[in-house]
C-alpha cells in the first residue's frame, strides 16, 4: 500500500462475498466479520466468547452495522465461517 492509498477495515470487509442464502440472512456479513475482528483484538478466542462479549457491549450493535435487536449467537458465527471461502 502506498502513502496515497488508504483503506478502511469496514470497506474492505464489505467487499467479501456472502456465501449465505439471502433467505436466511439476519445479520449483515460485514458487521459479523468486523465484530469477529474486534472480538479477537479484545482477546475473545472462540465463537462463544465473541458472542457473549458482544452481548455485554450493546453499543457495538449499531456502530458495526447490525440491524437486529441482538448480535449474533455463537452458532451463527459457526455456520458462517464453515461456509466462508477464505481463499477467494
């Protein structure tokens, strides 16, 4: 990356293609990916830990772009990351 080129994490994560069926999407992909990154930075090392930590910080819900009343459960992260293409 050059000095004149900068990137924003949320913009980069918004470019990831969503492998989920549109019918079952409750949480925006970029919000889930960003929550995962933020959770990992805050030393949450599992889907369960990230989900619990997010519920303890409800102010993150709107800031990260979630539209549902609650942040995702651990199982939602599990199903997403099982289907996400990490090579492409």
